[in-house]
């Protein structure tokens, strides 16, 4: 039996914490921006407040897979964490651009 071929099982419970942590950053930022706006909580704000944190959760789950499941040790783990961190913020940026452009508030 080769220990490198055995992959540990992933449970949904293991993915819940990274997803919640990935949703916190964009949610806090968007709520701060919504509260700083003089027109608080208009109808168009619901789309960014749902889609951007969901993309943050997807990016955090990808970060979890890259850093802790697919590349668990060594130099590859460092490269995977750096790459997935950059990709997390790119995912957030692209989702923000798409959602705010769709709602007509990308100025």
C-alpha cells in the first residue's frame, strides 16, 4: 500500500469553515459600503450582497483544496497557498465587476 496514493476523504463539514471564512471578508466590506451610502439598502444591492460572498466562499474552498488537500506539505504547499490567495482576490474582483456592471453601478 502506497501512502501517497491514498487521498483523505473530504466531508461537507470540513468545507463549511473555509466557506464561511471566505464569505466574511466580502460581506463585511459590502455591508460597510452599503451603510456608508446615503441611500441605504436599495433593491439593486441584494444581487451584489449575495453573489460576491458566494464567490468568496468558492474561492476559499479552492484555497482549502490547494493548500491543505492537494498539496499538503513542502514547497508545493507554499506555492499553492500563494497562487490560491491571488486567485481568491481575482475571483472577488471579477465577480464584483460583473455584478456591479450588471446592476449598472460600475462607474
